[in-house]
């Protein structure tokens, strides 16, 4: 007997132990998210994947599916809350897309397009977080960090290096480098690390390769993030 649950009116099969977002991905259904990565342990940081489960809100990346569960994701009220979260992320850091090397390859930007976020709405914070260009191959632009913790997890759990960490609380939270100097050059960070290629925005950037692929020809320029990450099983 196949276990199933209902997601936005559709019957979705799932395997025992899967979370809502894992089952949705397996079925080719897109749920907006930023901090979730199938190769890492989910932690519900960004809250963008929040859905309504049997009438109550929950993070789809941490909530395990149960047989017969009824889940709402693509609902106007939920998407309004997602847009508000995106708007806060845009103003909290420096996310001026036209000048960003990550434009067209940025999950934050692509998700904003997907959810039709038309303006940042809130006042800009303009945080002062100095760049770290100390490493010979990589640049860190801390002003674009959305605190998804993916680089922290990847460096700790996959690379076994603990290069990155989140310091501070609340609005003072920030990404730091685990070195006495605070500089990336004083760590064993490498371009082969999982952490080097996992950032969903433009924080961890390779030097001397900027704009090799022109804007307009990048990952999310021609197709929306929903069609690329989780194409519908019926075809896109």
C-alpha cells in the first residue's frame, strides 16, 4: 500500500520518514525555499518553505509527512507571508541585483521573481560588513548573506573543516570565518569544498571569473526557479 498525502489538492505519494518538502520534490512539486538542501540536514532557518498542515503552519523542510495529511502551500495568504520574508531579506543586506555577479544564478532573486515580489517595501538597512578578499581564489561579500547557514553546515558536516559560523543574535547575527584573524586566507578553505559552491546568493564568489556567462544566459534568466528545481511530473 502506497502512503499518500494531499498537497494543494493533489495526491502526493511519500516514503516513510520523508519531510513534506522531500516528498514534494520527489513528486516534482515546487515549494519555495532558500535554506533547504537535500544533501544537508534541514534546520528550518529561512521559514520560506512554511506551509499549512491540517490548518496549522509548519516548516515543510522539518515536518515529516503522515498518511492522509492535508497540506496547503500555494495559497495567497502563505505566499503573501513569503513575499514579506523576501522583502525583509532584500533590505537587510546589499541585494542590488543589476550590479551583482550572482544575478541570474541567485536563488534569492529567482524566488522573488517566482513569488512576484515587485519591491523591497521596507527601509534599507545598509549594513556595514567589510569584504574579505584575503583568499587567493575566493572573495567573501558578507553584505549579501541571508544567514541560511548552508556554508556553515557544508563546511562542518561535509568538508569537516568548520570554516564558517554564525555569530551574534537577532538583528546582530552575521556570518564569520573561524580564524583568529577572521580572514578566509587563514583557513584551509578550498575551491573543492562543498561550502565553496553552496551559497544561494552572492556571498562566496570565485575571483577572476566574474560575468564569464553573460546576464541573460544564466540559470534562472530564461526559466523560473520552479521549473528548474522541481519540474512538474506531468512535464514542463
